[in-house]
């Protein structure tokens, strides 16, 4: 059965698709110059009278010759519009502001390297506990381990004698007492 596309203006969120297509678009200009309704009469004999409707011959005619130039290797054009577009744009504007760039720089220099080290080098890929309180304990332990590791590197560089090595057992003992109180 020969299909015929009935064009209806579609509303999506708060705009019309036809308003987004530029005036110099190839298919807009083609519609002004060439009327393609004659294709229905020419192709009618090639279609049956039952079954699923096929692609509109006019649409098929428009897509075939220019498909490779318009789409390249992709099979279909893709665009993404969301209902939350205004919120996305507001967030982008906030992040790109002077204060947003400052806060991003602060975060990248203070917090993110610590999480990167914990996840990539110290094995904190996931927290296997139930509840925020238990997860908080895991994060405290991870932070203690991170800080001890940094402290050891710092003390190794500063002291050449063995006097600094007596501090580590005392720190470990104090940490274990502190954890026993909170557990």
C-alpha cells in the first residue's frame, strides 16, 4: 500500500520545529522550486492495496540522492532537546561566570586530586556499607590513610636520622583509640 506523509506541525516543549529550520535549508528551497506531487501518480502501480504503508515516495526521493552528503556515515540525524533546557542553560551560565570558574579551580586543586588518589591508587572504588553513617566511617578511614601516607612522605624527606620514625607508632596508636571510641 502506498504511503503518503501527512505533515502536521509538531510542538515540543515551547518551540515549533519548522521555526528552527533555516530559511536557506536545501529542502525548503527545493520545495519552492520543484513540486514533487507527481511522484504519487508515477509510483502508484508499484504498491499493493494491503499491508503496511511504505515510506512516502516524496520523502524517499528527497533522502536518497543526498543521504551521504547530509549524514555521512551515520544512518540518521540526531538532535537532542530536553524539557529542562532552561535549567541546563542557567547552570552553564553559572559555571562559566567568574565565581564559577574560581570555584571550579578550587575544587580541582583541593578535593578532586584526593578522590582521584583514593579511587585510582588506594582501592576505594566503591563503599560496601549500608547507610550514610557507615559510609561516613569508611570515608574517614580513607582520609586517615591518605593523610598518613602524605605524612610519611613528608617526614622521610625532612628527617635523615631515625628519630622521626618513633612518631609513626604513636600516631597509629592514637588513631586506633579514636576509631574504637567511634565504632
